């Protein structure tokens, strides 16, 4: 069973193909943020170099966020289009899960932090469990001070990872002594590995069921009444 | 706030061009004004100042048009021209992620953006209005306009004197 993994939730564009043998192809570029221009040629490149036809793919896995809106809409629309064209199911995985997963061998609490812009971060907390990691605190979005307050409230040994940790390193360390490290960006390599485990259990969905996770302010009607001229 | 009068379409373009000289990568410029007030005309003058030679048309039905600058200037690589007129909900606005577009080497012009101004952080607001004394047809492109310019946030406060000087000849 071959899985195509598409990762565009942060500045990185990452594409991977893999299956029971693990990751067999991986392309990543973490500078330039040209998701739309980079993604499809990258898929083509990885498949060709790994000697795989798209028709051999049996599941499309995608990072559903939270993260960059501009990146996710490129990744999700490409992933859905490919899955639909191939008539294969999809597996959507959270960007925070993907950042935490490579840290599954530490006994610290793993806190992936993704830059949400405007001084805010997306974050969640994970713990090692046999065979992987488990979320111990729901994903949240808020100012960096909220994250620091959460860390202080738990006051456990913590490993903080992600591009939000890189950007707000000083602020976090000033507020709470913890270890920083791991990956700054999620990778499609991790995505394929995590998705493979789920695919073996047939935990997949149809393309129409895949939705981005934005974790943003609740939706509201735009108050056009203030602009009566529009109506 | 600056109160300006553009006697012609050329003046509207010149005002837009003068503002374009002062924007930086990451800036958001809100264009306010009724139908036919000259929002798209302003965007055209703005684009010309960046040597964009593609035709700049209203993005009402496509939501965002993006134009790569032939010669990136002051870190600006792309001019995005958005129109939020058709949006009904804040989630649709969030979907457009205009702030992200600006952040990455972009400048974003947002027609009808005054309705959602609170979501933009630092930005410049350009309010356009037809000069009622001009006898040209209401929808004529080449007509006189009143243009008000207001800055929100520290980043515009720091540029205000230069902006004022460069637009002095249009003051009214």
C-alpha cells in the first residue's frame, strides 16, 4: 500500500511517498513559501525519482492544519483533487500531531507550537505512550503569554518544538524554563509514517470529508449594515 | 487625515502612485468608497507605479488578483488586489488570509475593506468620493474625486510626514 503525503501547513512544502517499507521518497523546501508553484512539480519529482506511477497510490494523506491558510488551501485542494481523480481515500492529520510525533521517544511533555501570526501561536500538548504519542491537552490558539501561562500551570518537564517556538524562543524561555528543539516544521515523511499506521486500520475518509482545521475566531456575519450603499 | 482633491483620473493615478512610493512589504491599504468612486482606478495608478503592465481589473468576482512586480522594490514582490464586496461572513475573510499574503513580500489593496477594518492591524485607509460639482457622468472614469487618506498604527505614523509632503499639491 503506497501513501502520498502532502504537507503545506507552514512555510515548508513537503511531499513524500511511502508505505510498509517506510518513507521511500521525500522532497522538502523550507524557504520561499511558494506553495502553489512548488507543490505539484514536487509531487511529480518525488514519484518519478522513486519510480512510482500516481495510479499506484492507494491513500492520499494531508496535513489539515492548523497553520498558514495560504499554504493549507494549496495542499488540501491538491490532495483532494488527486484523491478524487484516483478514487482513493484520504487521511487528514493535524500539523501539531506531526510535530509531536518525531519526539515520541522523550519522556517529557511535548509541546508543538506553530506560529499563527499577529503574536499568536497554535499549540497542544502530548505524552509518550507505548507505540507513539497521545494528546494530553486540546489544540489551542492564543497569544504567546497564554502558552507560557499554560506551561507554568502544568510545571512539568517540557520539550517545545515548532516554528512558533523558534520565533518566540525568548518570550517562552523568559516565562518558563524548558527545553527547545526538535523540528521547526512538520514533514511529509512523518505524515506518511503516521498515515500508514492509520491506513492499516482503514481509518480513512472520503475526500469530501477532509476539512482544514483553522482554530480561529468564530465565524460571524459581516456587518454590511454599516455600508448601506452595498445593498 | 489628509484631505485631497483629484481633478482628473490622472490626478487619482498620481495620488495612488505617490502612496505606492511609501508602502513597504507587508502593508495593507483599504480602499473605501461607493460604486464608481474610483477604487479600481486607484489600484490601477498604484500598479503602474510598480511598473505592472498587466491590465488591472476589478476583482469583485475573483476576490483576489495577484500581480508579480517585474522589478521587486523595497522587499515587495507581489501586489495583491482584493475585493471583499461579495463576502458575507468573517470565516470567508479569514479564508482569504490577506494578512498572510501581505506578510510574504506582498502589498494588499482591499476594496470595500473598511467594513472589516478591525481585522487588519496597521493599515492605510483611502476613502474615495466623487466630487458632486463635477458635471461628468456619475460612472465616468475621468472625473474629479475627493480622496481622504488615514493611517492606523505606528508603522504609518512614522511615514506620515513624508506622505503628507508628497501629496501636498493635491491638498484641499
